[in-house]
C-alpha cells in the first residue's frame, strides 16, 4: 500500500470521527479549542516569517541536503544538491501549523522549547517569536539546512535559538543535558513508527505534568498512525488531541484520560 493511499484512508477515517465543539465536555480541552485552535487572529509577528518563507521559495539557491527520516523519499537520492525552494515548499511547516504552534506557546506560556527537526528554520522562527524571552533548542541532521536555518534566525532577529547539528539518536541526550525539563517538545522528523516511539520514550524521562508534546504528520503513513495510537494509550499520557496534521499530547495529572479528534 502506497503512502499516498494510506494518507487518504487515514484522512477519511479522521473526517468520519471528528468531534464538534458540542462534544467537548472537558473545560481544559474546550479552552484549547476556543483559545488555541480557533483563535486565528492576524499578528504582526507573522510578517517576518512570511517574508523569509517567500525568499526561500523564490531564491535560486542550492544546498547539499541529507535526510535521515522517511521524508528522504521526497527527493531522488540519499545525499544530493537540491533547490532551497523545493525544500521550503515540500518540507517546511505551513502557515496553518506554524501559527497554531505560535498560539499554543502563547496560551500556555511555554518558554523552554525543544524541536526535533529544524529543516530551514521556518517552524523554529514561529517558536522563537512566540517565546521571545524563552530558550529554544532545535536539532537538525543536515549541516547545510542547519546553516541556512541559522541565517534565517538572524534575519528574523532571533538570538535565543541554539541549533545542534547531528542525528536525533546522536544529539538528543545532549539537548536534554542543556534543557532537562522542556515546556514544549515538537517532534518533526523521521516519520516512522519505531524511531518516533524511541524519541517519545526518551522524552518521557524529561517530561513534567505541564509539558506539552506535539508530533507533526501523525497521518504521514500507516506506521505514523500506529505510533500515534500507541502514544495515545500510554499510561503517562492524559489528554491527546488529534488534528490530523498534528497530534498534541498533555500530561497534566488532574486531567481525565481522553482522546479527542478535532477539526483543524
């Protein structure tokens, strides 16, 4: 079964199970729905991101790109020169998801943020602008991508972002040494079942009740859907919110264990 077909089947399942706001009986989740999911106002912060995104999508520049996860199949070989605009269009976080992350950080006052998967730095800029007084650590396996992301952080005027270059397997422990208790963990890389679960288990050693974990592309493939289901059922997980494009995990001990599927 092709990944595209798996994604279509997953989307149809998601649509058929999506809950309306009238089915949200948890005050905590209803607040999330009203103030994070639906509160999509215009912010001046987004202008700098839109400018950098437009530049990346139009500039005639190439980088030597190496992917370590499932998205390596978006390009024809393991290590190659690719157009920056192709990377920006195909793998960078889109506006909808980026602005969602911005609102999530602002609503819950998340300051210490760990990102697994920098790419060109678009998602990281959303994180950095949302938490200007916070600390951002982002991991990226591709050296050229990490260098270009650093350039983009400078263009955005962000000096509180630290890029660690190397695979997640090599560098995740170092990241946790620098940030033992993240407020937000955003996992956007290696969209396979086993690696995703390995990263999740590693993160569990550093999660507090108020930590928020976000996984990107939970319907990327059947493997990612399986990983998401296992995470939802983990005994330490309290509330999960399936947004199709992303999955959000809460660990607050006072919450009842529930899984929500909301339109995004």
